[in-house]
């Protein structure tokens, strides 16, 4: 199994599975994932900001792990999110692109949009690339 297959083979019941995150396109320069708004709401009936962060970190971490390769591991170092507008229903789509893909640090921008292609959230994720996968 290649690195992408290993990373995206998330066991049932883990956080990305419970939130309905589906990675639909992946390559080193652009990754895309979707997530339903339903089931990921805060008390006011809006998409939870934390759900946007989970979507972004899932996608960015997969991108960083693919960049790191099978013999190294990528772990989250910093996450910064700006929430621009609310989503109440449907699905959101996240598009992840690299800002910097170095030997020890990889930084990605993840833009989350609603079904009308309006920007919901902009996230920057920085991952540390370690010498060996944990555990």
C-alpha cells in the first residue's frame, strides 16, 4: 500500500469517519475533502468552528504525511483559523494547497467553502516532519 493509502485508511469510528470527512482528490499540489454540515453543528445551528478545524487539520495532515513519505511522519505544530461566514446546511468543501513543503516543516493553506462556493473559513496548518513514524 502506498503512503496515501496508508494515511487515508482510517479505521471506522475515528474522528474523520464520525464527522463524515471524505477526501475526494489528492496529489502533492492540491487535496480536496468534503464534510456534511449536519451532525457538526454548534448550539446556534451553525457549522461548529472546531469542525472546520478538524476538517482542515485532517486534510493538511494527510498532505504533509504524503510529502514526508513512508519513512517519516508529519505531526501538527500550529493551526490558525479565520471563520468568515456561517454554514447551516449542506456540505462544505476544503481545498488544501502547500505554502511551504520543506524537509522538516510543511505549511498548508486550507480554504473551506459552502455549496455556493462562498468562503466559510481559511486555515493555515504547519506540520513538523519527524524522522520516523510514531508507535
